[in-house]
């Protein structure tokens, strides 16, 4: 035990230096981790207020050959003062006609004042069975400019290549569409039943009818008793 104390006394300076170095290193590591945490927190706050607008092809569920463009804010923050510029990259006259069909929606010209998180708008439809060979070769480009609620500007460039739709097919009828059509048929049948010659004939048994029947039964019982006495 004495040897241990003697060793500590003899090397007190060196141990102090080592301990100080360990504390300093720990402080530096803690400072670095704190800086990283602050940076990540800033990034998270930025993401929570940052808009991100995408443009994608969206075929109709019930008719895959009819398509439109879906413009959606997939970011967590709202977008303001959204404006669009579009041009044809490939496809010539057919692509130009297709672009005109899509951008016939007025917001492509006037822009959008506000597009909230997960909010979406759609372009006009186009029928792919018409001039298919020209439309399928079309490559369109859209430039989108907008800003966040804090006023930070953003710009995106989206390329829409219609050739990606080659070979797409659809089996059966989508469930929601099938349910909607079935409900429509049920509604029509109910309308026929309640308002046409197919109306259901019903006999209504009221409280007055029950009272009348009760009196008749009572009278029969009384008559029966009289006959038994005779």
C-alpha cells in the first residue's frame, strides 16, 4: 500500500498531465458531437419547412390509355408562388401537340399561389390511342420555380419521357372503380323499384288493423261461450 502511495507521489505531475489530456480530449469529442447534433437539428428543421414539387405521368385507373400529369408537393412544407415553364426536348410536332394538351390547364399559365404538403393538381387528359406513335416518342421538360414560407427560392427541372409507358398493361378492373359502378347499378335499381311500374306492392298492417282484429277475436270467443251455455 505504501509503495502505491509512493508511486503516486513520485508521478503526480505525469498523472495530472495525463488526466488533463483525457479531460481535454473528452471535451473536444463532446464539442464535436454537439456541433454534429446542432447541424442535424438544423437540417431537420429545414426539411420540415422545405417544399418539393414533382411532376409525374398518371394514367387513369379505369382506362390506362388515358393519361395526365400530376403535380404534387411531396415536401413537408408548403410552396408559394409556383410558376411553370415547359418545352419539348424530343418528339417534334407530335410532342408539341401533346404538351399543348397537358398545359391547357390554366394554372400552367397563371401559376399557383399556394401548394400545401401532399396537395396535388392535375393537367388536362390526353388519349394515348390517338397518334400513339408520335406521343410515345415525346420527351417534355418542365421548369418549376417556387419558394418556401420563409421566402427561400427553389427551382426544379423535371423531364417527362413518354417512352417509359411502352409495354404497360392492366389486368382486370380496379377495385374502387368496380365498387363505384356496382353502387351506381344498385342506386338505379332502387330508383326503378320506388318510382316506376316495378314498384313493390306492400300491405301495411297498422295499429288500427290490430285493434280491429283483436275485437273480432274477442267477439268470436264470446259467441262461442254463449253457444256452449245453450
